[in-house]
C-alpha cells in the first residue's frame, strides 16, 4: 500500500492527508501544486482546538509555498491568518512574516516582527535564532553571533543554533570557535551529515587536513550522492597536494551535478595546473569564469587563468586576465605580477 493510501486508511481524505500531499509537492519544488493541497487542507480542517492547530499549520504551509513562489503578499496574509486561528504558535508565524520581509529587503519590518515575539517572552530562543539568520544575511556577523548565543543560552539543546553560530564564526575566520560549535551540534545530532561537512571545512581552514578528511568521509558515508561533500574533500586534498585524489573527488562532484557552482571547476583546474595538465586546467577555469559572475572568488578565477596562460607562453592573454582580476579586486599580489 502506498504512503498516501495508508494516510487515507488512517485519516480519510482529511486535513492531514492534504497537508502530507502538499509537503510532498514542496519537496519536489512544485509550489503551485503544494499550495492547492494546502488550500484543500484548510477547507477540510475540523472544529475545536485540534482543528485550530491543523488550520494554523495549513495556513503556514501555504504561506511557505507562496513565499517560495515569490508571492509575498499572499504569504504574509497566510501567516497572519495562521496567527488568528492558532495564536498558541504565533512565534512561528511572526517569524514567517519576518522571513518574507527579509526576502523583500525590508529588514526594519522584519526586525519589528521579531521584536513582537521577543517582547512576549514566549519561545524567544526561536526568534533570536531567526533574527540572527537575518543579521547573517546582512553580513552583520557580530549581531548574528550575539543572537545565536542568546538562543543557545535559552535552549542549549537545539543543534541548529550551534550550527548557525558555527557558520557565523567560520565567516569571521574564528575557526576554533566554529569547530567547537559544530562539534556540539554533532553531539546533539550525530546523524546530520552537514555538520560533519561544516566542521571538516573549518578543520581545512586551520590546516588540520586529516581531521577534515575524516569528517568529509563521515558525511559522504551518510549521503554518498551529495556533490558538495566531494568538492569539500577535494579542496582539502588540493591543499595537501594530493592532486590525484583531489581530481577524483572533483570529477565525482561534477558528475553528480554538472551545473555545480564554479568552485569545483576552479579547484579542479588548480589541481590540473599543478600536475602540468595546462589544457585541462584552462578548460576548467573557462567554465568557472563563465559559470558564475557573482562568485566571491571571481577575481581569483581570472588570476588562476592568467597564471595558466603565462605558463603556456600566451602572455597577452595572461596580462588581460591579471588586469581583469585587479579590476574586480585590488591585490598587491596581482600588481606585483603585472609589474614583472
């Protein structure tokens, strides 16, 4: 018997059935279909307290679908309606409204929503966590860390809070603190592979490559078809100058997701260049440059290709790439190369 047939046998075609169908559509990123199922769930909700909670959940879920569709006004309306029918879970709904304001780049209105919940003193840890993520999106890492810390102090058993603070510490290059937080998240939730990958990346940044590889291996053991884990392990192998294993990992990552972010192609290009396969390196740097003009490392891609052109004796192309790298991001290293 299929999953939804089992649901029918237990609940009939009631609100739980439609909520579960909607959730399945959400997982497939079929947001219009999901919203339609959540609408059916709202209509099927029974009366009483249980019905109020189900209706609140259905409005929130439909709001999530609208949010993912970019229909922000409808999302806010649904989160507001969820609060009306199910005031006991207003914290979640306020944070839902805040998330829409963040997407609309209306941060002051988002912070106003967080403040409403914090002032009530109810479930403030969740609101601090959400507000911390907003600060992090704004690259205000000190305030993000402060809010994550507030959330942890109130509810020290939530692994998400440690992971979020760990990511913020990593972005401020406080890697030892990041490792400590990722380790705590793993202690609380040892079956979450992303935590091992995040800790592995922090270990990589501190030069503890053996520990990094161990963490990446653990993450891959949990999810052997996740390209990001192979890309992260390949990057560590690159830094260890184990280029054969690095290239193997980048090949695996790219095979799993050919449209992978430009970083995997760039890193594989570095490995190819270091092993003397300049043609393959050039191909990968070309893909990296054409793949994502907004990548934070875009200046580095031009630098890498420029160095490859120089090694191939194509000096005009090398100079053009070095100048492009310098145009994107000022660098004493690139200036020195151009002045040689």
